[in-house]
C-alpha cells in the first residue's frame, strides 16, 4: 500500500531531532513521498537542504504563505522566479489568503495571490491554496483568473457544502483532506460524500492538525494512515482502495 502526504512542513524545528527516524518509518509504513510547501524566505533554504538529503522521498513547492506576505513581497518572488526550475519544484505554494490572523494585510495578500497564480499559469504548475476565513475572497480571485492552465488543491479543506460546490465548478481543483476529518465536531464527514473520489488527496500539514488519536501532539506523515482510514469509512471503501485512489490523484495533480 502506497500513500502520499501532499502537504507537510518537515523543515520546521519540531523535526530537528528525529527527522531521519521519521522518514525511515515513512518507508516502512508506506508513506512513500512527502510534498513540502514553502512559506517564506527563511523556510526556502531549509526546504532545499531537506530535499537534497532525501530527494526520493520529498518533493518541493515554491511560494509565499499569505501570513508571511509583506509589503516587499515582490522582491522575494523575483528571487524565487530567478531560481526556479521545473526539475526542482512540483507546485506553487503554499499561497492564498488568511484573514484569521491579520485582516489588515488583505490587499497585499490579494496582490501576492494573484501574482503567484499568474506565475503558476506561466510555468504550468498547480497551486496549493491556503484558505482560512477567506473562501469568498479566494473565489473572487479565482473567478477572474481561472483558465485551462490553472489547476490546484485547496489545502486542508474545512469548508462546508457551499464552499465544496463552488470549488467543484472549477476544473481540475482538488480537496486536500487532513487530520481535521477525524475530529468529533468536524463537518467534513457530511461534506465529503459528494466530492468525487478522483478529486481527493491526503495530507497531514505536519507538524499541525494531528488526527485522532494523536490530536494535540506533533503531527507527522506517519499519521496519514488515520486520516486515510476515516476517509475509507466515509466513502465506504477499503483502506487499500483509498490509498490507491488518493495516490493516483496526487500523482496526476503534481506530475510525480
């Protein structure tokens, strides 16, 4: 059985002491690849260093997380574009809009999101969208930018039926399903049944959002199995079927 964790921040300090052991256990547990999103200028070299050490197990994305968008974000994007190659990166991400932490930066978040979407269309790579209390703002931009070259995934999808149905109007957009699916008060078990199987991918967002029974502790790619099991239950499929479906979806979306 093969699984792909489509979103994990393994370069963060939470993994400094045991990253080698974690990735060794991933091999044993069938989590064969981990896709790593960039967030800012500091995480960029850390991500590259991790990928150089584990080139077969990790794949990199490049972008600026909305919480790290500053007034001079274009300077950083210029540096990223100058150092970009298709050989090294499989997506533009993690990008989007976050209105949970700071609403005052909405305008520059929107500007950065648009610029990175257009970059993704130029290089023909998927986008990985961070949406926190910002679905309407993101939909407004996507409605303007959508074309045949734009594809991607709503990372850590926690929307309701309205958000699900809107995303389904965009061709080639997927739903990233993580540990929140296993939470007692999650609305996802009622939302997911009407999402086509071919649009689902699995993720951890490690070190955040650990699934039950690890909730409240550090998350890691090896915990992906718990989310996969819950998704299999909701979709009335076997764990092996969910693993096969979500792995194939990830491979198709990210070209890996």
